[in-house]
C-alpha cells in the first residue's frame, strides 16, 4: 500500500522540480524555457511573465522639453528604498548631458510592470507612487567610475518613498558575502558555459542602428558565461582592428581611443551570437543560480560598439560580489537616515544576544537569592 502512494508522490515532486528549475546550476530551467527563436526579443529571448522579475525596474528619463518620460536604463530593487544599476546611465562622454542625466528631478523609477505603459493624460505625475512610479531622491555613482574604460560601472538610486512589496514588486537576492574574494578576485565567478539569465527593455536587433525595434514588454533570455580572459583578448583584438592599428607606433598615436576593457575579478562576460543583452538593457540584472537560488550576479554594463550578439564578443557585466562593500555602505546610509528620521532602527544580532545574556544574568542572580532564602528557612 505504501509503495503505491510513494511512487505518485515522487513523480509529482519530480515534475515540480522540472517546472521550477530545481537543478543545481539552473541550466535545466534555461534549457526548458529555451533561448527562443522569436524575432521579438532581447536579442534571443522571450517576453517575461508578470511577476517573474519582481525586482526589475525601468528607469525613465524626462525629455529635454520636460513633458514626457521614456525608458533609458533598467535596474534591480535591493531594498525598500534603493535600486542597483549602472553608472554610465547618468553620465556620457564628458559633455553637457552629464549635468542633465545626473539631475534627480529628471528621473522616475517604474516598478511592478512588465509592460512599460503610462496613462496618456499624465494624471500619474500628480501622485506617481500610486502608479508604482517613484521619484528619485539621490543618485550615487561609484567614486572610481571611469566611463572611457568602463571601470566601476555601478550606481545606486535612492527613491523618495518606499516600494510597496507585493507579488509583482520585491527585492532581488544578492550574492552572499565572501571574504575569499579579497585574496582571489575571480573567486565565485560563474563557470564557463553555465547558463544565466538577463532581463530588460533593450534593443531586440543585433545592429544598434535599428532604433525602431524597442519592445514595450520586458524581455528575458538565457545567456552562457564566457571565460573572462578569452573575452578580454577578443575585445582587445577587435578594438585594434576597428581602429586600424597594426603597429606599436599606430597604437601610441591613437592611445586615446575608447577601449571596452574587461577586468579580471570585476567583470563577467555572458552572451553568444544567439542571445545577448543590448542597448537599453544597461543597469539590469544578470542572475545566476547560486546557493540554491537565483541571485543578482552581474549588472549589464557594455558590449561591442554599435553591435549586439557578436561572435566571441559577449556582453559585459559588473560583478556584484566585487562591489558588496560599496553596496552595503550605501544601504547602511539609508538605514541610518531612516533610524534618525522615522526611528526605523534595525537591531543588530549582537545587541539582541547581549540583551539575552543580560536577561539570563539577572535571572541567575534572582535564583541565587531565592536559593539562599530557602537555605535560611
């Protein structure tokens, strides 16, 4: 009788694991969903289901006339007030756009939607939070960010009012802290060939000049991890060819060209000729299956100039684990402000332990006194 019951239960469990990607590296999940062959995609992906990426947000930038907002970058919610994104979304190559893009009044964060649509009458602008549109309070770009060489391409946005978490809105999981990375920068890098996921509202054509094909829906794709050293070498050789540099004197003359540099320990490469992140996906997440769940492993940063899904030239991502100190520092600033303004103080584990110990010591003193009284009697 027990055998007859056990077999169906095991079969149901196996089916659940298959549907929800119960494999250790998440590869089965990506293989089952597939890269897709639809022409409407984040180069090689598919439309995302509502609620499947609750932490992914669209960063909308106000136009020069101040009349309308349009999608510019993506980001990931990491707590009630903050969004993780790319630094280059708020800076350009040193022209006047830097000032405009870095102004918090020119940005809005759209949460909880896979389709980036807004009411035509602009009524949402009176109280945007009711429409899950959040005004920006602060933009913190990493102090070591250098656009020309794509170094430290990470930023954190702080919104004025908290996100209302629900089935459609939530925070993403970050990689667990690991101090081994201080001694070995490539520690915990995803292995070559592992399938991770990327999502965004970016271009769906391999050629970035086709600007018309920008999807309204959030797109997702599974992308293979590429070895960082191979990735760096391919980018460097492509840049030399692109700049027609064949000799060392030529390189000295054109030393000021923009190099798409790949940094060991700071950069993750992922993508192929079939699936890749593209323009407009910047700042969005690369999620990999780590420690039994999908975690935000990378931030969409850059790729080959003017192209996407190029052979041996995958998209590049900032490695989140590398920037945990920067992220935690910014998170602490918000927690401290909330503590001061609204008395939302998070009690540390150490303080809780000390209170427990203190409580025990008081009890022990009382018990000793009671024992002494009983002896006297």
